[in-house]
């Protein structure tokens, strides 16, 4: 069964008197465990697609099934719960909470989900070890390097053991070597069965994935899983 099934997705924005079709008639299936890069120029619809996949936005038409469940019809609270339990986000600008330590940032999704403190502490300790952050547990984001901040963000994104990781330009604010380390971390999670969708305009980064989707004007122009024609 496909992890993600999009059928007839339309997303229209009103800009003054103009209708902008950010996504038009989009059909897309992504299997569990895939490693997919979504590429295209600015305005191609790739960020809109990411927001829809992450339940941060709703389509104007069409259906989105996640793990066989139509999530487009859920209430905002139900969507928030699915987002918390099944989807992890990694952003270019990290989106860490400035006043929280690395350990507290990693624990945040579990705190919001009401997971008991003993289980939270166990999982955070393991994540700090897995991501090489044991000596940074009590540091706030402004005391961490860019690479360390992105590792905290990835640890936070995966602490609820989601089925899907959505990464939006995950190396955009990092130097090449640090970006390479971050991609290795994400790819290692994918090799353990987590579905990884990376949005990027970087062709080199996109070429690392096993499947490339090229967006243009809100449509899927190329899907490397599908022969051209």
C-alpha cells in the first residue's frame, strides 16, 4: 500500500484579483520507505506540495490519503495529531525554540503528545547519543553551530518515530561538509525504513535520491520512477 496517495490535488491562492494555481491536477503515489527529491524553480509548487504533505495546508480540491486514511477531511485537531505522530519536519532555518536547550527542543513533540517524563528522558538520551550531541544537551540554539542545530532539528523530527520525514532545503544554511553530514543522517534514517521527501533546488542534492520529481507551474513535469512519454 502506498504511504502517500494524492489524487486530483488543486491548490489555488488569491493574489488580489488574480488566481494563482500553485498545484494543478496533481496525482502522486509514494511508497513507504522511498527516498524522493522534489525539485523545481521558485514558484513551481514544490513548497506548496510539502506544506500539503505535512498537513500545514489544505487543498482546494482532491484527496490526500496518508497510510490509507483520507486526511483531507480531518478536523484541524485531528490533523495536528497525525502531524505530531506520523510526520517529522526538517527546515532550512532549523525552527528551534530559542529559549529551550537542545534536550528540551528534542523532547518538545513528546511533551506536546503527553508522553510520560521517564519515557521522554530515555528517548532524548538515546537521541543525543545517536546524533553526537551528548555534550550539547544543555546548550541553547544560539550556543550551537549550524550543523549541531540541524542535528537537533533532525532528532526532534524523528523522536516520535514518524513514518514520513519532510525536509525543506535541509542543507541550505550549511557549508558543504556539514550539509554532507546532515544528508548522511537523513539517508541513514531512510535506510531504516523511514520515508524521506526532500524539497530542494540543488540538482546535486536531488540526484542523491532514488526518485526525482520535477515540478513546473504547479504540475508534475517529470517523475523519474515513470518512463518519459
